[in-house]
C-alpha cells in the first residue's frame, strides 16, 4: 500500500522567512496530493492541493511543487506569519481522492 | 451549509462500555470518511463510504469497531467494547465527486478510562 513520509517533523522559522515541508510517497499510481493545516484543537483544513498532471501550483503565499519521477512533493510558505503556526499534513491518494494516506505531520512554529 | 457535523464533541467512557460516534456529512457529498488521530499514529483512515456503501474498511483496527451509513445524511462509528487504547480524536469527513478533497468535521475526542 501507499506510504507517505514527511520531513521535517518540526520546523521553526523567524517571521517573514520562508518554510519548506517535503513529502515522499511510494505508490507511483498516486495522482492527487492535498495539504492540510491543523491548528491546535481544531480540525484539519485543506489549504492547497495538486494533481499529478501539474508540476506547480500557487495560492498567494503558499505553493506546492510535485516531482512525479522522484515521487516527492513540497509545500512552500513565503513571508511566514505567526498565524501560520500549526501542524501541516501532506497526503496522497489514487483515483483523485479515494483512500487518502496522510503523512505524519510537521509542526511549524513561526517566531515573532 | 454548516459543514460536517459530529457529535458528541467529547466523550468520556469506562472501559468495556459501548461508544457511538455520529456524523452528518455535507449535503450532496457522496463520500464519507472516518479517521482516527493519535499522537503515536497520526491520522489514520478507518473506513470510507461511497453513496452509503462501505468501500474500504481495511483500516478498521479490529472487530470491536463497526461503522454504518443508513442514509446519505447520517453515519455512525461504534466501538464495543471500548478499551483505553481507543482514546483518540475521531474525525468524520466528506467529499463530493469530482472534487476529492475531504472536508473535516470538528472531531470527537474520546477518552476511555
């Protein structure tokens, strides 16, 4: 089955700096990769996603890149703000959305 | 739309008792997912339904766990008998073809003592 790894497990950055979180997946048939943000005590919320026919997608300060050959994808957050502090999860699925497998999460702390 | 609605928000029960968690998906969504979140194991998919039919229950940890979806607007996850190691946050999520991203409910924090 699919296995998703995520690095780093914790990440601290200064406000205004960039943050990068990387994920790798094992199943070459996976074709949909969402990213979720979970604040303490809250539900995971989708922040951006990418499909396998796209190499990069950007939404304001957030971007995701996908390398299908290497089977890895990354989340980039620019100009980080304290409200970006949360746990971020990557996920992978086949068939565009069935049976998601989540990575273990990255705890991002943005220091003022 | 109020989003995915889960109840109760918190549940504390004694070991051996039956626990029932409830979920109302977003109206019109045809996929419903049950996830469990713990510090040790992260977010795990337990089971998911498509059009009220269970599609993959390979994540259900053991026979003590069961899930039903009697209609498009309601699902339950039952644990009988409950054990302390079942303590976790249980999330229900739903999605709609062709937009695959699950939208999560607020979760039920289960504590089994």
